[in-house]
C-alpha cells in the first residue's frame, strides 16, 4: 500500500512544479488515473489515507533524490503539515494564510491540493430553513462547509458518490426577507451539460460589457478575483448553503466578505477569462457540486421555479425539482397488554425502554400495581 501511494504521489510532481518526468517509467504511469487533469485544474484522488509518518518517509526519500527543487520539498512539507491538522484547526490555519496580503503560490498549491483531497462527505442542513444556522461564524452555512476560501471558486472535491439521499432547500423566505433576483435578464446562449468534452457547469446569458450583474440570493461574497478560465469571477455563499458563481465579469462591484442582498450589483458583465464574446457564465453549486441552474430559475420569466427545491444526485451533478414538505410525523404509540405476573422492569426490558420512560408514557408511578389486561404505552 505504501509503495503504490508513493508512486501515486510521484505522478503528481509534474503538476506541482513541472519538475520531473515520471512518464518515462511505465510502472509509474500505471497509477496516472489517480490524477485527472481537468483544464487547468488538477483533481487529486488519494489512494490511501496517508499518515504523517508516510509523508515523512516519502519526503525523505524525495530529498534523497538528485535534482529535486527546494520549492517542491517545501511544498510537500507544507502539505504534510496541513494533513496533520484537525478540520477545525485547518480551517483556522487556512483562513489566517488567506488573510496575509501576499500568499505565496507554493502555499496556495499545497492548500488547494489538500482541499481537493480531503475526505469530506456532503452534509445536509437540518430542516428547511433558507438560513442554515451558523452560530458565531461570520460565514453563511459554515456548519455545512467548515471553511471559507476567498481565493479558489471551487475548493472542495466533488463528494457526490457519497450523497445518496434527497436534500431539500428553501430558496426564499419572505419572513426572513430572503428573496431572489435574476442574475441578468438576457437570452440564454448555452445550457448546462456536456460541451466540448467536459461538463459546462453553468449556463451562459448574453449581455453587453458593463451590464450590471445581480446577486441571485442574499449571502456573503466569498471570492471576487481573476481565476483561470472564469476570468473575473464572483462567488457568493448563500445562507441556505447554495453558492452562485458569476464569471467573465468586466469589473468587480463587490469584494470578499461583502454582505449582499438579492439583486445587489456584484459586478459588471464582460468577456474576461476563457470567453468568446461578452456573456455571463452563471453557476449554482451546493458544497461544490454543480446544480442545473435552469431547474431552479426560469430564465425566460426571470423568476424561481419553486420556493422549495429537492436536490438529488444525477451523474456527477445534482438535479433540482420541486421540494415537498415532509410528511408530518404522526407518532404512533405502541401498546402492550399487561399479562399476569408482569412487572414494570420486565416490560421495560422487553420493549427496550427504561422504567422511567414507561412511567412517563403512562403517567404512572413506578410503584403502581399492574393488573392483567391493563393497557400500557410502551413506546412511540
Ligand atoms: Zn459558460
């Protein structure tokens, strides 16, 4: 196991610093499926949960090789250090790193590599609130994410394989003043789905340069920067855990940490990044997983399709349909007819409840005399 993990790690080297050429060795090439090159992004799928000792051994053996750049060794050391942290500590460390004015690229690479490899199952919010409670955190839906990355639009690995339930999200809440505004009233020129050999994770809406682009829901701006093919991109985290992404902007009208309402102008449309002609590339994601925007928003009527949506796994993304209120849970009490010779302790044992609970269910004292044929509530 250790050997294969080591080989897998080696295949990452060219992506880290473009330093070595492991393809010449067929044994190493065998594990290349562990790395999926997706445009400029690298998705790292760890083969095993490596311990700190494994990393140390790997790094030591790398250092032993000739022509290993110092920057790579530093990066591996950072990576190893990050992997030693608990998730909460890690969030704190990453936040402090991102608060420094100039984050070295080598640190960013290590953090991103780590964030994409971290084993994080999707978490569903409890209940049907447009606002997921987030305690003392200034970040919306922090309970679901546990980190706040202001530099990378999609820092978490797609963990959809672990998501097998239907999730319901409330999109608008008039009581909580949680509304909706269409990002831009324009013609949809490209839909969500497979395009040019990869998934188009959003939809394209035609606009003119300088046209205002609006936040779809209230939330907090997480990212507002130039990022690879997105060009100038704004990511807003919403209070229900959804994130919306607005790409190819010409100008920013918001910055990370800005609290926005639905309809606030967060940027001006343009054609930055990998774009031909000015348009808005708009994505909706939940914990990093793309959701088909047109299943949530009617882009002809410029309104939400449903106030409550149900998200369900479909391939490598989530499909949205009309959510339904849950069946009201009608507690059905289980009854038992007391038999001759029964006593509370034995009945309690029989139904896996405590004597105290039995007494509470039936509003009786533990010393009450039971009689054969008496009806007792033994569970709910
Ligand atoms: Zn697009």
